[in-house]
């Protein structure tokens, strides 16, 4: 349990601190597939799961239709027009792809692509 908690803290730090440039292609779980999704920006979030006991950058969070796990889907990278931002997948949405408004502003577009990092 301690190992997973430490890993979660490291992932949260990485998701909030990194802004890596990504190639123009983006992919989902299968790197050979491009997955454009419609993104909804939000200024406030509430979560039944969240990151209890962790201090995170709430400007870099995502709620995806899939449930987050402690594996590959906890860190997401959204990209558009050569710009990318890393997000921490902290909860499941009701079917929408929701991200923080600040992260959405970086994309300047309603439809962006994502890949699990």
C-alpha cells in the first residue's frame, strides 16, 4: 500500500509539473490508434475518489469515462496542434471527457486528442 501511495504522489507531481512536447500523432491505449475526443472544461471539480491525502495541481486534472487505476491510465497526455499537457486522471465522469479549464485553455480547442502515458 505504501508503495502505491508513493507512486501516486510521484505521478501527481509529474502530471502537474511536466509539459512535454509530443509528436503530432496521438494514441489511446493502443499506440496505433488515434482517438480524438470532445473535451469539456471545468473550473471546479468534486470527486468521490480524488487523491486523498495528496496535494495536487487542480489545474491539471482529468475525469474520463473510464475508471482510473494505479496503472497506465492514471496519467493522461492531451495534445493539439503540437502542444501537450499532462493530466492526472482522478475520477470517472458520467460519460464526458472533462479536464480543468486551465489545461483546456492550453489547447485552445474543443476537440483534442489524448493518449495514456
